[in-house]
């Protein structure tokens, strides 16, 4: 039995699908992984997987290059002849789904981890892209051999309403899972200045501007706290911040801008509160990692984000794009340490109950086995 994962970036495969692929390998599957090139490819090969490099632009819209990507994926599926085709991230889902209609592959799994900027952008051009994208989703996903995995009920209902999928095709899996032994709960320090952390790619769609504005508000009020931004730029993404933005943030009092940090458990261990004021998500991994480490969170009342917490129990929800409400919520949890600690304890319990990697792996293997 062969399984082929198609993902845009090799690092994303490692961070979001590696335990599932290892479990599939243990079940007897020969694991093929197709991604763009990159340093992380070496680690994929070290795991004993077969790697295929594909041409796939992150945000390109050139018709010839996009058609080339579609044909590249089509030829790869024909070459590998997988028993299970698992598509992850937007372009692999769309192009792999379309190509699979014309190949012999019997089972396709499309992991729609979030509907992205397609359903966030505004304006005439954005509306045209949305109509085109909706048509592509319908053609790529609405097939009897395709199972569509979604991470939150809002995204599921949206695709159903758009007639991109049938109800019976869909299944909900809350996120990509977390290794609870790696992300352990540690008591937070209550003797030093509270540390508030934003940890994500530096995209404006993640709410980074609102976080910075909230810090400025809190500094003016004299709230005693230190703030962190942890993450790197994603220049291939149209909503990425720039080096100029980082330089501006570094000049703000009480704010430290860090780069990407591989050891996130250590980051959370030295953090008191985690903030993600995103505009929309599938189900943000950083929120369940923070919860597993016993940290209270603040996030926005939007699809995906609200599904990663228990409001007023493991964290607080604030309106999207509202730095004043965000500042108020941060001040509340910075100053009310007992409430914050209680929320962190409840967050760990939520992570153990709902987000363990073992549970997510079991759900995926069940879908694979139904394909045999």
C-alpha cells in the first residue's frame, strides 16, 4: 500500500503531518511526500520516506505557472499510483483534487486547514478571486472518492453552503494534534514581570498590527508587563510583515521581537499569557500548544480561534480587529494572576481531552483504513 502526501512546503509537512505519516508507515504504507524544495527535505528522507520535488508557487497567479503546477501534480499521481492521496494546504488540495479526477487513485483525502485570505479579502478583485476559487473548490472536492477533513464547523458549513462538498464527504478533526509529552505544563512565574507572547508567522492576518497597537495602549496606561513577538517573516505570503515593520516594532518600549524559535515549549515556559488576535484560522496550533503548557490565551471570536479554546474558562475571546478590546483583555489577565493560572490549568485539561496527537493520528488512520 502506498500513500502520497502533497504539501506546499517541506517544513509544514514536518510540523503538521509527520506523526501521522510515521503511524501510516508503521501500518505498512510506503510513504511518499511531495513538496517544494527546501532544507527540511533532508529530514523527510531521514525518516525513510520517498520525496518528490514539485513546482508549486505559494501565491503565484500566473496562469502558465499554475497550469504547470497542476500538470506536475497530475504526472506525479500517475507515476506513484498511490492507494491513498492525502492533500494538505490550499494549492495541493485544489490541484491535487482536480488531477485526481483523471487518475486511477481510489481514495483522496483533502485536509482544508483553513480557508485563508480567499474569504477574508475585500474589493472587486477579491470578489472575482473568490468566485474563481469557489469554482475550483467545487471541481476539486465534490467527488465520491474524496473525504474532506475540516478543523472547525464554520469552514465545514461554508463549503457545504457553497456546494463545494456534500455533507457526507466531510469529517471534523480539531487540528493537527500535539505531543503532550513535549508540551508539558509548568507552573508560571508569579514573582517577576508578566510576559505576554504573540507566536505565529508575522502575517497581518494573524492580528500582529492589533497586538502592537494594544501594547502601545497598555504602555500609555502604565500596565506593568513585558511583550514578545515570536515568529519569522513569510515573504511568500501577500499579508506578510516586512523588515521595516520589525524595525519599527523593535523601537516600542517593553516589546522584544524574536525570530522563529524551534523550542516552543521553552518559550511558553517563560511566558505567562499567549495572544493570537487572528482574523480567521483552521484551528491554530499555537493556541493548543499554549494550552498544553498550562498557559491562558487570548484570541479572537472568529472561526478556528474560538474552536481552540473554552471561552472564559481556558482564555478570553475578543472582537476581531479591535486593539482596544485586546488591550483590555490583556490587562485583565496580566493583573488578575489567579484567574490566569486557573485558565492555564483548564487549558491543559482541554488539551489532554481533545488535542492529543494520539487521538488525531487514530482519526486519520481510521480514514485511511476505510479507503482499503
